[in-house]
C-alpha cells in the first residue's frame, strides 16, 4: 500500500505526542513493507520567515491556497492509495482536503484532540472542563474567552477555520480515526457523521525494558502545565508528605510553562525531584523503575500515551477518572483512578498504590497484558491498515460507508475490547 502522510509538525522546543505518533506509525508501516511518503510543514520554520511572512501566518490557518496547489500536483503525479492527515495547523490548513478531492484520493484523518469542536482542541478553560463551543457553529465563546494562548486575537483564526471548514472536514474525510471511544462519543453527539468515525487507539512500541520488582519512585512524565494536573499533583504530594510520605520519592520529568514553579517547589527536598526534560531512552528507563506513573490531568485526555507506555513496561498508573483514562485504566485492577481535580483523592491513591507491593506488582502484570491485547505494534498495524482499506473500499464503492459494528459499539470503559478486531 502507498500512503501519503500529511502533517504540520509541532515546535521541536516541546515534546509532541502527535509528532511521535506520526513518526512511529510511519516506521511501523514501512517495516511491514508499505510505502510511506510525507507531505509536511514545520512550525519551527515560522521563526525564519520575514516579518511580513510571520504576520501572514494567521491568515493561512483557515485556508492556504498554495498548499492546495502543491499537494494536488503531487497527488496526481504519485497517485497514493490513501492520504493520512494528522495536524494541519498552522501552515497546511484544511486546503489539504480540497487537494485530495481534486485528485480523487481517499482520505483518513486521525483526530488527536478536539479541534473539530473546540478551537484550541482541549475542551478545557480556566482550570476546568469547557464545552461551550461544542455544537456552536461560529465558536464565538472561544473568541470571547481568548481560549488559544489567552488571546482573543490569536483565537480568531482557529475559530474561523472551525466554522468555515466544518462541512469540508465532515464530507472530505472518508474515515476519521478517534483515539478513544470517549472522544468518538463526544464527537458524534456534536453532530459529526457517526458512520465515518472509527476508534483506533494509538499503539506504543515495545520498550525493550520492563519493571523488575516493585519500583523505586512515582513518576510524572509530561508537559508541565496546569491542564496536565501539575499544580494538583504538587498539592496532593504536599499532603502526602505532611503525613510522613510513602517511602518513595516523586520524580517530575518534562518541560513547560510551570517549569520554574516546579523547580522552586522541589528545591532542597529529598522526597521529590525535578528531572528536567528526559530523552526517549531516559523515559523508558524511568518508566521501568516506577512504582506507578501519575497522570492527574485536569483536561479530558483523548488518549494518554504515558499510561500506555507504563503498561508496556508492566507499570500501573494513577490517573484522573475522566476522558480516555477510564478506558485505559481499570480501577483497582491495572491501576487506580482518582476524582478529577481532587487533591485529597489523588493523595489517597498515591498512598494506596505504594502501600501494597504485591498488589502493585499484580496491577503491573495486568497492565502489561492489556498492552499486549490493545496497544502493541502488531495490534496497531492491523487496525491502521484495516482503516485504510475501509476508506479505500468506501471510496470505490466496495463498502456501505459504515464502520464495523464491533468497533463502534465498544464498551466505553475498555475502548475497543468489546470488538477487538474490526469486523468481529
């Protein structure tokens, strides 16, 4: 199969789960013998633009005509079997869909976030969940609140793009990959065409190292922002420390707006350490040495790569009981779930996950088994290729346009386990 991947790469200054997914899926397909080419733009390149070029970037967010022309020519010359769209913000724009229509090539798109119904794609504002723009044609609430970068002006291009391109997305994409059942359910309720929305969880590469024993620390691994629950975690950990601690330290690894605050909070303490930004290999080693990973996100995550990575290493997770985490973590079986936004509940779970080494190890074994079933490379490849084939067949008239029943009626708590293989 010949796949053309379309992606606007996020800034290299911050780790990006989407960039990783694109790279890992492409490598997985190539290793299986498929041809994968890339049509991309890089947000890093904006800095090298002239002043006029930088000023023009917001105007390209809703529509970039040059991209349509360039991509159409390439599609007609190379004739890929399918185009796989990931991120188009800010330099590609939904003009890529028009190019695919011009060339008559089937399109699948992975929905990594909620940009189909929320301009910044987070469904989170001012420290709490927000769905004001879900179902709103003009996305005016986002502009009013300045949801993107706390700026009304910066939010306008995103709101405009969402409004004017909504129908283009819904009609121009043959199949959407939702990365959790929860995400799919919300998007269906917002009015997106249910027959085009498939659940395809992200896969996680085999880490090459697993936990031995009970672990030596609790680990937060991610972007240091309030929406990821960093301040909540600090408050919960202070409560744990005030009660005498749990016998292992907390390690925070990552970068982001709260980096200075985290560094100041950890300074001079033995029970907590700020490790900075880890390399991929350091991440794998840190995960394999963890008692548990902590994912206290305030936002409703569409997936949660760090939780799946912990599963691969045989490590349980403590996660917020909302969003995709309720699909990834079976409370008391493969990890623990705490009440979202509740520091006392999180503190209780941190005490519990460290209190019983035997129970913790059993949770880790269960987590690894779940990884083998749902998030391994073999499963990821199968679902990815099947999604492509479904899109191609639907375009050619070989399918009725509806996704397989087993996948779309999955148990919302367990993702696609109710119909593990599409077509069951």
